[in-house]
């Protein structure tokens, strides 16, 4: 069984923009709109998760920097 490659944050964000544009167009049917909306929700969750992970990482790095600066002061 092959594992799907996870999309990057930027790829997911670009796809969300495409979905938004498609949903705003008038040439799309209800069934397709629902499928696109569902895909958009999944992508939104993935983007939020990646942003949260990045925020945690940045906070950890900042704390490490603060700790090393304090250690050097003594």
C-alpha cells in the first residue's frame, strides 16, 4: 500500500484558494460544491495544525535562546 505524500503548507493554502475561487463561480453544481467544501475543511484543519506546530517550534527556539542568553550573563 502506497502512502500519500503530505502536501506542504503552501500547497494546501494554494489549493484552498483554488477551492474558494471555484465555489464563488456560478458554473459549479451542488454535489461538486459539497465535495469541494469538504476538501476545503480538511485542508483548513491541516493548515491550522501545521501553523500550531510551527508556533510551538518557534516558542521552543525562543525559549532556548533566552535560556542561553541568561546563562551567558552569569
